[in-house]
C-alpha cells in the first residue's frame, strides 16, 4: 500500500510525496527531487538530511538511537522535533506525516 508524506521545503512550499514501505524518509524526499543533500547516503554521519517532524507525529516515530542523537547534537538549528530523515523508515502508520526541511 502506498501512502503519502507531506514535506514543506525551505521556501515554505508544501509537497505531497508518494511514500512506500521499505524506504526511509530521506530517500523519499531525495528521490522526489527536493533539495536534501543526504551527503553520507543515509548512515547518520552527516546531518544534511535534517528535518523537523510535526509535533503530532513525534510519538509515531521510532526512537532516536545513539548515532542519530550524537549527529543531531552537532547540528545547527536543532529543535525539539529535529530528526535525521535517513533514520526513519516509512511505515504505513506514518501515512500523512508532516515534515519540514531544516535550513542548510
Ligand atoms: S543522510 Fe547523512 S545523516 Fe542522514
């Protein structure tokens, strides 16, 4: 079953992207052509896939693991709802999740 993620870009434009289980959010955003660098390719080593997760969705997510946490700690523009989008696998329970790309 395909679903959707809703991503606000750095200009404030909202994009509805098709999402499928088995992909991480970073891949869905990147493959849709949005400007997310994802320099390390998804191994929690660069933080260029930093997003803010809409507050209402935070509790639906997998917990932050140590490597994600230490990378986020070094990130500029850190907020309480910051996550690395390469560390969140899309699951059907995330259908409709809202994210915002963090500043570069
Ligand atoms: S792509 Fe590098 S930390 Fe997510």
